[in-house]
């Protein structure tokens, strides 16, 4: 299959951009993107309104989530548009949401429990919406996300409320996952007793930070006595030189400690180099390279990934 031929057939030639992409990413990633493209090509123009429509549906029920989703979409579109145009942005925005939710679940789930997977996170978001409508117990009354999730499922069953599966690239799915994302974000901030900005979370996802890296930065920020994670200020040179030096050393120390607790020993130089890489800017197209497995998962969904008619009906019902 010719690389990204589905874009050409759907929206016309963008040959110069495609040429740049071919030289920038691996054949494995390009093949994964093509498999997703074959599923969505019939309705690629329809997907253009997915994010904005979802944001509109969230403004009243989850304004924090609406703003978070808007910022994710803006960041992704800014990176993709110069080379590919905006055609892939809704898909990558959806994937970055999943990455952020996966980071949250990794950090919030005790060692003796399994983190919720993407389908369960989506269901959790739908259950949270029902919880708000029915005045069920909120997450503060439960020690873990899994406990709250199981409680909400039992309440829905009692009330004969069925959470029906939907296509991943649909307004309903994106709404559900955004609601869950907001809940998980708030739970993490409460547990850590520190403000974690959406800019930091988006950057972490775009840079494919491991949960260990995110936790190291949070721990270091708390050790520094900050009321909020200041990694963006650190990267952009906005901190006092002495604070910058101490913050860098504290993150390095935390990286070593977290890895050591997992049975992995790294040297000071290795930790310093890791931090240096963490602070570099997100690259336009190459940032998608670590997302190959996510594209593979989306492609494996087949018809459960996207349905043009269903999405158009969602748009009509929201007018």
C-alpha cells in the first residue's frame, strides 16, 4: 500500500507533506497509521468536527475536561498541521487522551490491583456521568479508582442503567474518556497534594514519559516545596538559577530512587542524560513514533473504531 494513500484519496494531494513524513518515521509506524487510515478514510472530513463537538457537549457537565481536551487538540494540531494538514489530528488527539489516562491509572493503581484498561476507563467516564445525575457516592469515598469503578457498576446495575459500547472515534466515547480523565487528574492532585498543570500532562504524553518519569517530577516538585509542578518553567528557563540547579538535582535523585525501588540501578550520568532528554522540545512528526502500539490497537478495533453514519447522527442530534 502506498504510504498515506488514504489521505490523498479522501482529501486530495498533500505530496510534499507526505514526503516529509516518509523520511521522518519508521515503516512500522507508517503501516500502523495506514491501517487506521483505511478504516476512517470514508469519513475523514466528518472527523474534522469530532473534537469541537465533544467540547461543546462537555462545557456544562465537565468544563475542566472541556478545556483540557481543547488544549490537547490544540497541541496536537499545532504539531501535525505544518506537515500533514489537520486530517490526522482528531485520531492523534484521541490517542493522546488514552496515553494521559494510562499514565493516571499507572500512578493511581496499587501494586496488588490491575489498572483499568482503555475500555474500562471509557465505561468509568460514562458511569461518572450517571453518578452525577443520580447522586451516587463520589470518588473521595473510595480508596482506589477500581473500588469506585466497581461501586458505580453495581449502582448502574441496580438502576437498570446500561452503558452501551460506542465507536472509539465518536463524540460519546471522547466525552466519556474526557470525564474520566478529569476525575483521575483530580484524584492524583488530591493524593499528591500538589497542582499538576494540564500543560505538563500534555507535554508528558507527547514526549511519551513513563509513569516513573512523571512521578519523579511530581516528587521533586513536592520536595522543593512547590505548590505546583514547575517542570514547564524549568524547561523554559523561567526559574531562578539556584532553584533551577536544585530542581534538576532533585529530579535526578528522584529518578534514581524510583528506578532503584523497581530493581533498576542507574548512574548519576544516566539520570542526568535522561532528564536532559525529558526537557527537549516535542518534535513535529517524530513524537508519534512511541504511539505505534496505540495506532495498532486502534486498527485492531476495526468497525468499533469509527462509523461515519453514527458520527453524523451524533452531530445532528446535538444541533
